[in-house]
């Protein structure tokens, strides 16, 4: 029993080759004569040999080959396959009978015709390529040979001009070098003299500047010392003024305290005198009330001790006498 042959869809070819689907579709249409496929129903399926051809096309593309060069390589490396003849009424063959299905779908006469047609087309294309190649070689010879000769002449003239220019430049450089050395020696002498005069002048100026800076520094130090001393004196003066103000403030506070204390003592004495006066007045009133109470008690005791008279008209002045007065209430 034969093993089932592995088949690929277009999407699986994209994953197997690693190029976009549009590129795969273009290669399948352009190089269909070298790529094995089979029509199963309404779709085409491809085989591992198809994946190998597509990978070879991808490598040639990456190497910078053109479409014509790629087709030439495929023509040398792979045989042409016949164009498939679709039979829509025939169901897709089973996996174990692929070779018999291909034989039934493509008759032998058609295969021979296809091979003859492809061989004739290939022969005509090869003849056209040879004619074009010969024509290009002839044209290139006619065009490039004068150009090469002219280029060699120009190269020789240019080389001669370069040699002459180098000699002239070397001569000029030698003269300029001698003149530059003389001018440099004179300039060095002038610079040394100027440097000596400038150094002596700079020494004097530097000493004067340093002396002036030292005087300014001493003056600033003296001024700083005087300001420091003045600040110390001002600080002592401020400290004395603060102590004096503090002492005066304490004296003023003592005076205020004494004045408040005297005022409070005077108020206390006044209150004490008023209280003693009120006590004396109350004692006097109490004595008066006690005297009235004693008089009232005497009157009551006399009335109790007096004998009662019979009822009737009273005789004498006693009957006409008014009843004793009721004692007044005592104020507490």
C-alpha cells in the first residue's frame, strides 16, 4: 500500500517558503511550468517538489537575479511540466491512485503536443537570445573600442600632466621653504627681542600691581578691624542700654505695685470703718429694742398682777382709761 503524498495549500506554501502571499501568487502564475500542482475540486494543491522550486526562486531573488535569469536557471534545473487539463465532471482521485488519475486526465497525444510546442518555443527563444547576444556584442565592440582608446589617451595625458605638476610643485615648495626659513629666522629674532622687552616690562608692571593690591588688602584689613571694634563697642553700648531700660522697667513696676497695694489697703480700711460703724449702729438699735422689750414685759406683768373687776359700768377713772398699747414688733 502506497503512502499518501503530502500536499500544500497556498497558505501553507507561504509558511513553508517564508514570503508574502502576493509574492507566492505571482511566482505560481509566472513560473507555473516548473511547479507541480494538482487540481482537486475547485482548489489547487501543491507538493514538496513545488516547495523546493519556490525556495530556489526565493534564493535566486535574494541573490539579485532578474526574472529572465531565474527562468533560465529553472529551465536548466527542472523539466517543463504539461499544462493540466481540468475535467470538472470527474471527481478528485483517491490518494492511492494519483498516477492512474493523471494518466486518465491527460491523454498521451496531448502530452506529446505540449512537449513539441514547448520545445519549439524554447528553440525560438534560444535563437532570439543568440541573435540578441550577437547584436549586443557587435554594438558593444563598435561603441566601447573607440571609448577605450580615448580613455587610454586621456589617461596618459593626465598622467603626464600630473608628473609635470608634481615637479613644478616640488620646485615651488623648495623655494617657498627656503624663503619661509629665512623669514622664520627673522621673525624668531624679532619675537625673542619683543619677548625680552615685554617680560621686563611685565615684571615691573606685575610688581607694581602686586604692591598696589597688597596696599589695598592692608587697607581693607584695617577697615575690617576698625569695623569689628566699632561693632564690639556698639554691642556693649546696646547691652548697657538694655540693662538700664530693664532696671527702669523693674522700678516702674515696683512703683505701680506699691501704688496698687496702698490703694487696696486704703479701700480695706474704708470698708473696715464702714463695717464697724454699721456694727455699732446695729448694737445701739439692739439695745433700744431690748429696753423696749423690758418695758413691755413690765407692763404685761403689771396687767397680769392687777385683779379683775366685776362686769358692769366701771367706776372711777380706771374704767375710762384706754387699754394698754400693743408692743411694737421687734426688728431683727
